C-alpha cells in the first residue's frame, strides 16, 4: 500500500484537512489521471456517476496504481453495496441518503465493527456540503459599486 493511502487514515484521525477529487466517469484512464493530480484521495461516484460495481475494480486499480487513496460513494444506503465496495478494494465509503442516526445504523448494521466509522455531520450531502462549510474561507465583502 502506498504512503499516500496509509497516510490517509492518520490524517483523518488527526482531523487534518484532506483534499479529494470527485470522479464520475467510468474510465480507468481518467481515474488514473485524476489520481496523479496530487489530491489526497479520489472519490468514485457510484450514485450519480457513470461507474457501477461491475467497473469499480478497474477504477480502484487505476487509482491505487497511481498512488492515491480511494473513497467510493455507493449508490444507496445498503449494507450489501457498502460491503461490496470495501471488498473490491475501496479505502472507505461515503453513504448517501443518511438523514439521522437510525439510517446510519441501518446501513452499517451488518458491517464488521472496524468498518463502522460513520460521521453524522451535515445534511444528506454531508460528504461535500459539510466539508465545504467547514473549510470555506471567510466571506470577503463585495467591492463597492462604482
């Protein structure tokens, strides 16, 4: 496992800012290009992107071969999809359609204990919206109209 991938867990545990790129394409060459762009991780979007569980192994292989960590946004809050993404090699998953703790438990109920690391932050777009809210630079006042 690359230094980038092993370091991701440490950076997240230390709550250090981590930068990622979203990939909605179902093309390993594109996944490799974005993985080599210098971000800490690549998130493969199975919910709204063109990829699916059938193409996920090739995409994850391309991301990992480029030395990047991977997250997968699964298509639905379902244990079978979460476990499948992890079994195929994802370093982590983002689970959509989670509004409250009960829905988070429902998605993670059948997962091994070590895989149940669910952050209940933000709203249903938590992965992107909460990160944007937390890391947004202070608002800059608009220049005066002339």
